[in-house]
């Protein structure tokens, strides 16, 4: 959020902060969430770069279209294992994943 918007909200009586502050997350929890989101974004980028639909990606991954949609949206029900395996199935290398996570 930009500073001007934050200031307007604060002037209106709102408290502006981060999800970390609101939920009381530890630095490890924040890192874990950011890692999951990075893998989700990477999967979507790989899929769109290959001009694949979610249905086509689901066939490659061995899952369903609705699961792929959840994977791309960062849904917490998607396991970290599925995030990693799905990225690899679409052609990401271990080096690519390391770069995504760094």
C-alpha cells in the first residue's frame, strides 16, 4: 500500500499494519507463507508461459483443474509437496526453484 493511502486511512481512524502484525506471525511463519506464495506464482507463470490451460496443466501434474486453480491462488489446502512437484512437472529445475525461493 502506498504511503498516501495509508495516511488517509490512518487519518480516518483506521490502523494500518501488516498481516504479520495482525496475525502475530513469527518470522518463520512469514517466511513459510512467502515461500508457498512464491511457488504458486512460479507455477502460474510457467503454465501461462507454456500457454497451457489449467485443465492441460492438471493432466500434466496428475490432478484436477480445481486443484490447479487452488494451487495458483495460494490456497492453504494445497500441500507444499504438491507445489514443488507441480513446478517440476511443468519443467522447473531444482535451480529454478531455488531461485524462486531466494
